[in-house]
C-alpha cells in the first residue's frame, strides 16, 4: 500500500527532528540527525542547515510493515507557504507537530486551514513533552477550541489496536450505527478499528499523540497508531493519471519533474499527454532525500520524478487528468532584483526564469523598458534565502530592493471597449464588453460573438490574448483584476489579417473600455486572528483601526479575547513583532492572505507610483485605421464612431 504523508509545523515545533526519528525507526537512515548539529537528512541544503529552518519540501521514502511511505517535510515559515501548498495537493494524510510548551501558534492555524481546504485527513503530534512548561492537556484544549473539537488523544487510549473506554465512547458518539451496536452488544475490536479508520479518512476524527521527538519518546507508538489508522485505495489497472507537484533542475541542468501517480502505471518510454503537449518519458527516478534510484515503472500512489517533460508546469494534470491545480498562497509583495554589474542582465534573467519554473509564485517579470528583473515574494526571509541560493547555484551576487506592496486595479461599471488595428497590410477589430466582476475573481471570459462575424479561430485568439499576460491598469499600471470580459463581435480580413493583429486590437479594446469607466485601486488584505489577554483587547482593537482594518465582534475564552477581521497587508505586515513586545510573547497572531479590497490610501499610492497611462509602451487606448494606403491614429474618445463592425 502506497501512502503519501506530509509533516507540518510552526517554526521550531520540532518537525524535522520528528521526521528524523521516523526515518531512523524504519531503517531509512542509519543515524538520527539534529537541526542544531546541522546534519539532518531532509534539511540537506546548506542554506537550510545554516539557518536551521526547512525551506524546500523534500521527501524521503521508507517501508513499514505492509506499506511504502513517501514522507514530505514541509517548510514551517510563512514565507515559504507556496512551497508547502504545492505539496499539500498530493498528500493522503498530514501530521501537524505542535509544541507542548508554545501550543497552537499563528502558522499552525494557517496550516490547519490549508489542510482542511484541500480535504487532507490530519493527525496531531504534541511534541517537546520533556521541556519545562510542557502541558499536553492545555494544548489539547487549544486544539479543540481553535482547530477542531473532534481531536482524540491516543497516547494512553490506543495500544496494539485496543481502545480504552474513553476512546470507545468517543468513536461510538460519532457514528449512530456504531452507537446502537455498542448499546446492545458492546465493544468489538475489529468493528471499532474499522470505524476509526473510516472516520479519520472522512475527516470526522483527528487522532493525536504526544511525546518528545528529541528524546525519542512516543515516536514509535505514534508510527504504529498512524499505520493502523490509515489506508489508501489506488487503482493501478486504470489509465494513467498524475499531478505535477514540484520541478527541479539537477546538477547537469536536466529538468526533473516530480509527479504523484493517482491511477494506472507509468513506464520508461511511455508517451504522456498534458496541456496539449505529448512527450516521451526517458527516465524515472524515485528520490530519497537528495539521492535517487532509477526504475523502469511506477504505479498508482507512488511519488517519483521523470526526465523528458520539457513543458510541464507545477500543478499540471497528466494523462486522464487535465485540469490544473489552483494555488491560493500568493505573494503580496514585489521586489526589484539588483544584479552584480559584471553579470550580463539577460544571463541573470535566464537564471531567474529557471527559478520561476521551480517556484511559480516568484512570478519573475522582465521590464524591457527599464531593463529590470522583478519578483514576487512572501516576505523578507524569502529574499534573505534567495541571495545565497543564487550565489551558490549560479555563481553571481544579487541584492533586492525593499519589497513593495503588490497592488491591483479594477473597474466600477459596465462599458464596451473598441479596438481597431489597421496599419498597412494588417487588419483586426474587436468589441469587448467589460463588467465589474466579483471581488477576487480575477479576469473571466464569456463569448457572445457569432461565427458569421468572426471565425472560431479568431475568437479563440481574442480569448488567448486576454489570458496570455496580466494587463496594466490606468491608475498605477498594476494588474487589472475582477473584470468579466465578453467578446461581442469582431472582424478580420482574409487577405490582410496576420499574426499579432488580434493581440493589438484586443489590447486596444480593453484599454479603450477602461478609459470610459471609473477605475480604482485594490490592495492585499490579511484575514487576521489575534488572541490576547482581555486587558489588552482595547489596545489591539485600537491598533487595528489605526491600521485601517475592520473587525468582527470580539469573542472571549476564559481570560482571553479572540479578535478576527481584515486588515491591509501594508499596515499590518510588521505587527507580529509589536504584538510580541507588548504581550511578552504571549499574544497569538495568525495572518492569512484574504484577497484584495479597496485601497485605503489610493491617492497617496497613485501619486507615489507616478504611472503615466499615456506613456506605457505596451498599451495604447487609441486605434489605428487606414485610408488611401496610410495608417492614422484615432484617440480612444473618438474611435468608436469609426469602427467597421456594427457598434452595439
């Protein structure tokens, strides 16, 4: 049986040490490493060992009894959340490590929400029970109040498949048929175990154990419990399907594509279809840490890597699964890359584009007009890690400018935009209806154009051009979002329409429509959750108001206040250190990206960014027409009257 498991935790909860113990007990490694000794198996990269944190979601393979396990050790720092989210989507089960001293922390809640969103059955391990101040009961109460009431502590209640009375009743209470059976016939081991397995897989029960990873207390018991309570049902006789969850480049520069097989089998020399591409697999690797072995075939449920897929991107479905995974852990900051002047800028760009393939959240962009490289990031720790990574891998130095907020723009009302592109021997015309979309919906497309007006092929061109890149807004040049675009009609010329004409007409139609409506600026917001002593509630609420946030009705839990709401990233991104200061480290802050909302200081941002919409080399709202063999430009406010299609 193949099982993929992920280990997650807030920073310093002992996640990597826990993983080391599991690998040691299953004889996957010969000796246990320690983070402070910089010799752990999975944190094998020099950057990880120097900083003592997990940066890359690396994997190990081990066998236990009748199962093969693929264990992924995930980053614990919020700056590397996109790396974590990419691995979540291929997991069968997750294990969240929580410190018995610190309890549920900010990033713990983020991890929990992510696992629930992706429907991953989850176990808890309360670690560091050997430490001064450890309190397992208190942490269990925190899990019940802040994460789930359906957690059950197994350390003393589940041994060799036998349950004590408390666990028997806990399970029975969550299954009506079992409860009736219990009232009449009492406890039956096999039936209870089967039900516990089902409830865990259905995410109705969340098993929990406790111990000390550092001192190897409770680890083997947890592994036995985990093994007994987890099952997978992959079908190898079906057609192949899989999901790309990671891409790396090996020492020789070969592109290595990591895949989870969801059904069927894959063999070397198989031809795989994805995203309109068809390519042959030339090598299959099974990784264990940095090392790998080559195999001829893999089956459903396995994690492996292949050579031969040149265009596959992270999140792509393969074989019978074609839909791409959607990721929501998105950066809210951007930074300009400052390159060592001895390095050719285009060579540096090539290197950053390799990084972009491996981490799409970087969203590496090349500003041709400024000859600059820009990247998107989660925070400053990510930039600190990127510097030595680039030095080690590509042998040149970089620095980064202070990260800035990633703004977006949208429109307020419905308009029709017209674009015409007709310099000599070119021709295309496009009419687009632009409507304000739902918040955080991005750009959506609809088509009401008749094939008699514009061929299906040209209609598809318009759609493709709308989605081939993000489009600059008028206020700051930030990406346009939350707009529904409908293709109304268009026109081509059999003789003169050529490649790129519909791109020009589409961009001009989009821009012309934006000129005719009200535009406004959006900024990223956090969904926050703050837990502090009751006497500090007033200060936190005041801080939130000063930060231009808004909050729900406060809740109390014993002597604690729990505050939730939304607040701009720009005003709250450094609040964690402030909260830690005035609460002596006892306050809990959880920040999760909560989408984009109306910018709280729009005029100030517009003035500071000083974008000139009429000087953007990539966009024009004017149209180009042709008369007597010469092209001429018509400004956006006069173009509508000269359109060749019937104006709707």
